[in-house]
C-alpha cells in the first residue's frame, strides 16, 4: 500500500506587501511633495545621501525586527544590542585594518548570539517574545553601562572614514540601501523566507506540513540580533564616539518603520521593501516637524500615535481579507 502524501501548506503569496505597500508608497509620495513645497532645498541627491546616512542605523535594526514580526514575534532587545555594540566599538576597536574587520565580525557574532538566545528561550520554554526580549534588553543596557560608564571613547579612524565615505554626492549609506533591496529581491523566494511567511501565517499548520518551526524562529531572532549589531557599528561610525544609551530610543522606531512599511504585527504579511520605505517616511516626518518649529519630544509622541494608527488600520484590512 502506498502511503498518502500529507497535504502541504500552500506557500503564502509574498508579493511585496500588497495593499499595505501601496499605502506606504502613497504616504511617501505625499510627504515628498510636501517637502518639495515647504523645503525645496531638501530635494537633492546630496540631501538624500545625508538623510540615508542618518536613518541607516534604525533601518538596519528594522530589517531584523521585520523578520521577527513576520514569524509573529517581536524583538524589544534591538536597542540594547545597539547600546552594547556601540559601547564596545568605542573602547575596544583596534586600529589595524585586519583588526577592525575581525572586531566587526566579532560584534556581529555577539548580536547573532544574543538574538539566538532570545529565540532559544522563546521556543524552548514557550515564553512570550515580548517578555523575553524586554528582559534581555534591560540586561544588555546594564552591560553596556559596565563597558562604557558615560558617553565617550572613539572607534578607529579608518573605520569611520570608510563607512562615512561618499562617491560624489552618493554616500556609502545609499549604496548599502540599494544592496539591501537587491538582496531582499534575491532572498524573498528562497525556502527559508517562504518558511518564515508560512510560520507567521500559521505556525501549527506549518509544523504539521514539515516545516521546522523552531529552527525558523531561532534563525529569525538570531538575524535580528545580527542586524542590530550592524546598526550599532554604523551608529558608532556616524557619531564617532560611544554611548551606553545609544540605542535606548531606537526600539520603538524599528517597530514603527516595519509597520508603516506594511509588515503585520500578527505575522505572515510584509517585507523589507516596505521597511525601507517606512524608514524614509519616518525621517521625512521628523524633518518636517523640525522645520515647522515643533519641539523635539513631539516627534516621539507622533511616532507613537502613528504606530497605533497604522496598527489599527492594518488590523482592519486583515479582518476584511480574512472574512472574504
């Protein structure tokens, strides 16, 4: 007798973000038009490069956050990883070229290990990601204070010079953003990314159809930690110094950027294209508020309001799609 093949879980449609992506692009277009009207000098390649450099720290962290959200999780430790890597880079980075490369690889390995630890606790003990990553974040903040008691230190000069390099009006940050888009285009139809979407859509059904859910979650959390470590390194090059609180205010923006870009906090919907768009949306909003003379704390307030509003709108869209 032939054994009946188990029904496979249909592969989810991972066409970039659907209605959510369309909404994000409309928001970005409206903001660009508004910027062109009130701040025409801001519309230039050199200004775009400057904005990209300034926003790349939170964008890098948001990429990992997006991946975790896609599996239905959340990573509140990204800010702590940025803090600890920034502190380490400011006090321990060697000056030699090979030393800098090995040091950076070591920092990424630390981020991967922290993310992997988060994933292990979440999957092994079935603890809510919110609780695990929130607690780990506090531990990391304490460690970063031990490494660097107060703002100071400096990375290797060659490290800062390379990452802050420009090719005419185009900065290295812009090239890295293009690289991110190209890599997502290549990776988004790989088996792992399909498994990520499947787990985020229905973890139980994914497990029944042969997907190693634990492995997928572990890798997703590890990548989030690695991306946060890269963000910490970029932050160090950008500031030219260290701070044990460098990432404190960056966790909420990573969530806001991912959600604005079309990634569902319920999992299974979204992608990196939208996250890139979301990063620019958040930065342009901040610049517009500054231009209009609002106090800096209003930017944080607006981010929170925008996040809640976006989550509500996306939840309504999800309910309508599921009811069809």
